[in-house]
C-alpha cells in the first residue's frame, strides 16, 4: 500500500495566503506545512511511498521534494493535474488511478489531523473502499455528509442534504483496496465526464449506485480541520501546536 495526497487545488478563499503557493504548503507549526503533517502521518502508519497530485503552483511542491523525502523517510512521486484550475477534484483523483492497484491510503492535502486517524481507518480495513468519518461533530451546510444503510454500507455522500439526515462527515481520508481499482477508476471517469465540476465523492456515489461496497470507519473524538478559509487556517495552527514534536 502507498499513500496518495491530493494537493492540486488553489485555495482561493485563503486570499493572499495562497497567492504564490498551494495551501498544502501553508505552515502550521515550526516550519512544518500541512503537507509535512500529512506525510508524517502516512509514515507513522507504516507507509514508505507516497504519490502527490499537484496542480496549482506545482513547482513549489516539486522544489520541496528532496527536503520532504529526507525529513519523512519517504519516496515521493508527483502526478501533475493539468486541469487543476479548471476542474474539480474528481479529475484529480482520476489522474492518479494507476496507483489504485497497489492499494492506496488517500488523504486530502488540505486537512490537519493527528496520526490516530490513519491508524483507525487502517485498523478497520476490509471493505474495498473505506471512508474515515467524524460522527461527533455538529454538521452544517458545507460538510461532506454521509448516510448509511442499516447494514453499515454507504448509501449517500454529499454536501447537499439536511444535517439531521446524516450519520457523520467524511473527513477526506480513504482506504482504496486493489480489488476496487478498476471499478473506482471507471466510476470517477464517468463522473468527471458528466460534469468536470464534481467532487471525487460524487465518484464514490457513482460506485455505490453501481452496487459497489463502500463503508465507513468512525475516527472518534479527534480535533481536525479542513483548511478552506483564514479561520480554518488559524484553527489548523492551534491544533498542530498541541501535538508532540515530530
């Protein structure tokens, strides 16, 4: 299994903070970026190879590769998404489809969370696609919400549902098992071809609608944040400041 980080987006809501660099390179603690945090988590989970999908300001990540490899003891491979500024992240995940056959631990490149998230989702491996979810957080309109069937299978994943109907929030961490590689790649392709503005979670929904087994792994009570705004960024730094040195 390898790690896979989606880090192609611009982060336009962050204003001047991302005027010259992708948000995954924003510093959260003592010279460590969001990407540093993500790679440290993947290394702690026992992985030694990570693919990173780049797009906006890709050269800024490329110039960091030697430092990141040395600091985290990882082999990094960059995959460039030429449509990053035009299309949404369904296409970003699809361009990394050749990695799926190795088994992938997927992490969004704009989330800050402790390594226990990766530990818990890997401990729950079994389904072909397994999504880490927060079942503790109070949900609003912007969260990527999930609804589960009585047997625990994912029925629906979308932002567009009433919060009271949801069973939790998908936090941007997924285990993709090799057995689902072809089916997932095809579902993602169908999704971005239908509308390139869709999220990769819409591709997960396409897979579910075709009868694919997708399940969730609750992460428990964990402080984490997806960095979309200056307020999120401030919270990310506050969360990272509480971690032990690593």
